[in-house]
């Protein structure tokens, strides 16, 4: 099945690639408490991409070493699957979540590795002090009245207490905008973006 990628998301990716390419090569460059959120709105589709340090989401950036940490990882993934709860557009827009994809990108001693479950691969050794992980989540919402997207609330901060702020890049039919959303003000005024 061929997956259609919205034009706005492609444009956002082209704009964001130079800025984020270095961070993807060096996960150590991320700042704990500080995530990135990209939003693209095209027609009735809202595409959202989240990047956040593992410490923000589960409180640690290493492989789960205990049953408690494994449970925290599973709970975090379940919370991240609920994108419409974490990032909620105005009710009048009548949006519903159509898809969610959550992955973890890990770095061990300078090499990147991708694990959907966060577990070690056979023969893999972890170098002490050189382990970083980032959570990546991608969402697609369909909105019956996208012109009514005048705000967005961020229950993301209450779901993940270690998260302090998100840098938000948004592309809509009226252009590109950048915002900063913080824990102490978990909402965004989007009046005039449509």
C-alpha cells in the first residue's frame, strides 16, 4: 500500500532537515526537558511529529534495567500512542486521530541504533556514560473543520512531568510559524493560521 505524505509535511521536512541533521547524528546534543514538535496542516489533515529526550518521557536514557523501568517504558509508549490527548486542537475543529507511530532512537558509544522496544540486540555492549535515547512519535489527525483550529492544548506536560518545553514549528496554508510552549503555559493560540 502506498502511503500518501501531505505536501505540507514534505515542505516542513525540507525546511527542518538542515537544522536537525546534526542532532540526528549526535543525540547527545539534545537538552533534557526540551523537545521539538513539528505540525503541518493541509486540507483536513494535521500531521504532527514529536522528538523528545528519553529522560523527558521515562526519566532515564539507558536500556530498562528493572521491571519498574520496563513498565515505565511500556506506559510511556501507551501514553504517546494517544496523540490527540497529548496535543489537542480546538474542539470546534472536530479532529480524530487516524494514526500513531512511536519509536525510540538510541545511541551507544557514538553509534545509532533503532529499537522499537528499547531492548538490546544480541552481542550489543553499552559504554557507560555514552547512552542517549530519543522518543519519536508521528501522528495523523483528520479534522472535519480545520479552519476552526484556533488553539492547541498540551496535556503532554502533565503526561510527562520531566518535560519542560517544546519548540513548535507549524506550517499551514498561510505559511510557517514558530512557537515555544512551556509547562507553565501549556496552550498555544493559533488564531489566524488558517
